[in-house]
């Protein structure tokens, strides 16, 4: 065992859609209070893993313990109780488009507490202030830029001071400044709330300067793990290719296909 | 369409069986979805303002199209009814004819058809878009049940609006018939109303009409929320779901109407 105090323990986890295996024997320990990145090329199963941790999907096999409790075996009510202490930032924010920024952030508070409107107002403005958008509270989600929407969604995800925050590719489609702002925010929220953070990303530069620990996935398996320095020094060809953005290596840009020459030959033969 | 010539009779039977199997599976899915809605309805009734808000959206916003259509249908009934009845010298029975056609059939059926295309389609679109933009998934991750919070209120909003809209439809339709029959053509006003009063039975005609519209409301609302919830989360997927809501609602309303009419008015 790598860490003594883990919030999440995953062992031998298998998951498949129909009969397509997506995750194969995944093992991960997420230390409490730390910021951990899950990296890997698109389609390797990162989002699927987050949804398994949140209990929205059930694994075919394996153990998934959160705070000592098995997530896949939880009855619905207990799962919902657990989710109140989780915050998740979806890739595109997933803000409710029919209500204002303020009401979006207030939503989980209104659903799960019986606080007075006055207290809710204070809490919401505090969260919006933390993401630098207190002045935007009256706007509708459609009036926000991509980066602002992501920050509002972040404020909503932390509205109830969760013990676990999960971010699904929070940097995609952002300009370098917004990226830096959000990265900084993720770090600060983790430390200020005393929360544990899972950060799914493939932005190497941003992640390496930010996180405490990294898990590398490829084809549904964990292929490398370590601190940013350990990963940078890794000699694993796949990790090396990913970290240094090389086009040549074990990872292929092309979707599996018959050799191009064969196809050309066949076309000529057909003609 | 299967091609009998290339596949032979067995191929036809096989694809028929396949289609039936698919429909049965889908119906089973709808039934389970309906059960889930009922199961979580208690939770959503505790927040009754959600359902009232949906009643406003689906019901109140269909009002204008209902009022205009029912007025025209009533006026056409007045015209056609008068033409036919006067051949048998019973033009003063126009009131009965207009009122019975509306309360028994046209009110519930046409109101439901209009409701499906005006409100049902937008219910499907809203739920489908919420799904496509991951709003439903986000809600579920916030420990808020999307069926209790979004689906059930929209369902009950539709179910409760439908009888009100259908009743209004019939009432305005009768007024349209009165306008054409009495005011324009000149059928005797006293006869128009008194014949209607004496021959329209509350239980047989009005109450059965309300029951019909209630059943149609359940069917249309269930189809609309199901298609939205089941939609493929892309632009084309949502548009296909909206189309299915309108088409399936129309077919279901007409088929159910035949069944209900057989039981109610023929005592089958
Ligand atoms: N609902 C689904 N049904 C079937 N396959 C899916 C579904 N969602 C994702 N997949 C597949 O699972 C694999 C992993 O997806 P995902 O976890 O989203 O990858 P990523 O690492 O990019 O987040 C992908 O190959 C994707 O095609
Ligand atoms: Mg993903």
C-alpha cells in the first residue's frame, strides 16, 4: 500500500459497456487531502472512472471503496447521502440553462439544506467570489463565456464544501490565462477546503505544475504512477511519448485500419 | 421494409418477429419508466410549486391555440350541422349535435392532438436537451433525482392541464357553434340552448369526455417525458425524439379514443 490514509481505494476494477471492456483491472489509491491527476489519451476511460467513483456506473468486478465504504454496493439512499459530500465539475459545466448564475450555485444548497434565503445569499456570493465571479451573479448561463461557465460550475460543485471534488477536463477549450486561473483555483480550493481532489486532464504542462500525484492510464489500464518529478523521469516509452507530446511512439494517432496500401490496391482492382 | 424476394418468407417472418420484439421491449421500458415516475411522485408533490409551474408552462401556453382552434371547429360544426339537420327539418337540434360532438369526441381528441404538438414536443425537447448537455447527469451527481425533480412535475403538469384544456375547448366550441348557428344563420336561440340542456347528460357525455381527456393527458405526457429522457444525447437524437413524441402521441390518442368510445358509448 502506497499511502497510509486513503480516501479512495480501487482494486482490480473491471468495467465494460455491453461486451467492450473499458477498464481492465484498474488499481488506484487516492490519498486524503491531496490533489491527484488522472491522465491519458482520450477514450482511455477517465470519465468512466469518475462516473464509477460517483456511483453512476457499476463495475463488473473489483473493489471501489470511498471513505471505507463500498460504492457499488450502496443502496440508493446511502449513495445520495454520499454524493452530497462530493462535487463534480462536468466537462462542459452542465449549468442549468433555465436559471441564473446565482440560482445555479444556490441549487444544491436549496435542495439539501433548510437555510434561510439570507444565509443562502451569503454562501452563494462567497462561492462566486472565490471563483472571481461575484459580479456575474445575475447573468444567465447563456451570457457567459466558456471559461466563466466553467468557473460558475466550479462554484456550484463546491457549494456544500465537499470532501471530494472531481474535475473532468476543466482546461479543455480555455485560453492560457483562464487555464492558469482555473488551475490556481483548483489548487487553492483543495487546500482551503481540506478536500481531496481528482483532476482528469491531458494538459501535461498545467497538471505537472499543480498536482501532488499522477496516475497514467492507457487503454483502460493504469500504466504509470508517481509524483510529477517521477513521471517526468519515467523511461516508460508510452509515458515519455505523452509527456513530451511526441508523434512517434507506442500510442497511435490513427484508429486501427487495414494498411492504406491494401485499400488502394483493392480500389484499383474494383475499378 | 423487408424484401420478400431476396429473403424469402422466412426472412419476412424473422424481421416481423424482430420488429415485434423491439416494440415489446420498448413498451416494457416505458412501463418501468412510468412506475419510476409514480414512485417518485410523492417526492415531487412535496414541492408542489414545481408541478404548478409546469402546468403553467404546458397548459397556459397552449391556451391561445386551443381557443382559436376550438372556436373555428365549433363554427364549422355549426355550418355543417345546420346543412345536414335542416334536410330532416330538425335544425333546432343543432345545439345537441354541436355539444355532443364536442364533449364526447372533438373536445378531448383535438385538444389532446394540439397539446401533443404544442406542449408535448417542448417537454421532449427540454428534457432531451437537458440530457444532451449533461444537466440531468449533473443533477443526479448532486444527489437530486432527475425523475423526481424534472420528469414527474412535467408529467403531472401535463396530466392535470389536459382535462382543463379539453373542457375549455368544448365550451368555446359550443360558443362557436352558437355564433354561426344562432347569430349568423338564425336558428332559434331558445331551442338551441334548451334542447342542448335537456339532452346532454352529465355523466354519460360530460364526465366521459373528461375521463377521456384525462387518459389522453396521461398518454401524451408519458410519451413526451419518456422520449425526452430516452433521447440520444445529440442534436439529431433530440430532434428524432420530438418527432416520435408528436407521431406516437397522435396514433396513441386516436387508438385510445376508439377503445374508450367503444366502452363508454356502446357498452362493449
Ligand atoms: N454510454 C456509452 N456507451 C458505450 N460506450 C461508451 C459510452 N460512454 C463512453 N463509451 C466508450 O468508453 C470509452 C471510454 O470513454 P471515456 O471514459 O469517456 O473516455 P475518456 O478517457 O476520454 O474520458 C470510449 O471508447 C467510449 O467510446
Ligand atoms: Mg472524458
